[in-house]
């Protein structure tokens, strides 16, 4: 018998008409209409989050809680999640837990309610491009696309926060990290959590 892994995710016991069964914490949270977005935003994570939103929205119009702890990630994967949030007939409340940055913060900003845990930090910035190479025309094309994306992201954040596009562009010139209180003041969050979500 190998060593016991004390860090493995515990299970909870659920009793229903079928008897008692073990259930993972993530499954139990899902039953309670809570979805976890943890880690880098990848296509795989986005597909999982979107499927969960679709299932829960199909079950009821009650709010869905999307808990976010993320350093950001893939732009198109993040946009898939944002589209699902916006198209869901059930309101999706986003909750910033710990550090929420880059694409994670954009997803957070699109919630019907945007709740920040007291110690959370939310970072916004201009879109980034990594490992650019190629001829001058290729680099020009990437630059033009990046500036278009910058404007679209600023429009999105402006609509969510109530700030002007110009204020968002100014705030994202450099990386800007908000405490929970600053996020509420800026309009990025609607409230600071006073209970667990």
C-alpha cells in the first residue's frame, strides 16, 4: 500500500432515495449551482465551464455562481466563456477568489453581479502578444489586430464598469491591480463578499 495523499480532494457523503454515495467537492458545488474556474483559461477549461453553464441554465433560472481564480489565458477560450455568461438565461454571478488577472478579470467583469472576496486582487491590462516573428507585413497585421482587440476589450470593460472607454484605455496602459475595495470603487466589482460563495 502506497503513502496516503493528505492533499487529495476530499469527498462528501450525499444521502438520497438511492442511499448514501460519495461525491467530489466539485460535483457537490455543481449541484449547488457553483462552477469553478481555476487556473489558466484554456480551450479545455472553457469547454468545461461552458457546458456547466448550459446545463445549469437549462435546469433553472436561479443564479449560477462562477468562482474565478485565474492568471488569464487564451483570448478565444475566454470569449467563449463570456459569450456563455451573456447568453445564459440564468444570471451568472462571478466571484473573484484570490488572484484574478488578464482574461480572468475580463470574464469576472461580465458577471450579472461581480463579487470580490475581501483579500482578492483583480488585474487588468492591455492585450499581450508573445513570440512575435515574421516579416514586416506579418508584424503590421498582428499589430493592427492587437489594437482592434484592445479597443474591443476596452468597450467591454467600459460597458461592465460604467467607465468611459477612454478611462479604461488609460487604466490599462500599464498593468493595474485592484484590491477588492478599489475594484468596487472603479466599478469592476459590484460588491465585496460578506459570506462564502
